[in-house]
C-alpha cells in the first residue's frame, strides 16, 4: 500500500470516528465510574421532566447503552416530555444524562456519558487497550448517537447533540461502540 493510500485510509477512519464522537453536549466531567445506583437515582430525581419507560413514549425516549463496555451503571432508558422539536442536548439534560464532550467538540460529541468510561478505565479492543482521554485521538471506541423516528428504524445521527432536534415520538440512543461493535442499537 502506498503512503498516500495509507494516509487517506487513516484520515478517513479518523474522520469517521470524529463524526461519531460529535454527538454529545458537555457537562461537568466525572472523575470515576458511577455507582450501579447512579442512573436509577438520577432518573428519580428528575421525575417531573422524565419517567422510566417500559412501553410507548409520548415524548422522546432516551436510551443509554454502554454496549461493548458492559458498564451497566451507565445504562438507562427514560421517556422525556417535550412539546415540539427540542435540541438533543436539552432532551438529555431533562433525562438527567450527564455528558462530557471532547476537547475539540465540547458540545457536539460525547466522550463520557454518566461518567463512563472513566479516565482510568481500560477499554479492551482488537489492538490492545486504551483509555479515553477526551482529547479527540481515540479512534477505536466512542459513544455513537442514533435516532429513530416513531414508526421508523434506527439511523446514525447526522448532527451533533448541540444541533440535532428531536420531536415527540422519536427515540435517541447513545451506544458505546468498540471496534465498530455493536454496529447499531439492538431494537
């Protein structure tokens, strides 16, 4: 492979990873992994704005799935009341989902969701292990942002959390992906 093709492939991979990371808003960084009770207490503290959803959601259904990380402390599913198109970062705020952005894209990409992955957490991938420094250099793992219309299928979000607008009946999922697995939300 020529140096030009290698650079082009590397740049394409980095751009794809950057696009995937662009999907979050910033908040206060978390120093450690949340306890297993963090999402449940977070959801109950914002009961007026969001409620746990087991069935249909008249607002926006917000799902956090730690996917390949298998960090259930970050996982949650909540229904957020909205009256009309609402910016995704505001929907996440109402769902009490805490987002830390990246250094370059602090309000668009998600580096950490509810403190996951912690800065000292080893993320296992095909090439070994890495840690998330939120400095826009991690290209093997990221929080991917997915949107699902009321009667549609999941699609990768084409905008960041600071510009993506969601309407009642839609779903929003933050899915942690390592080495492109899982490739899409489960349902």
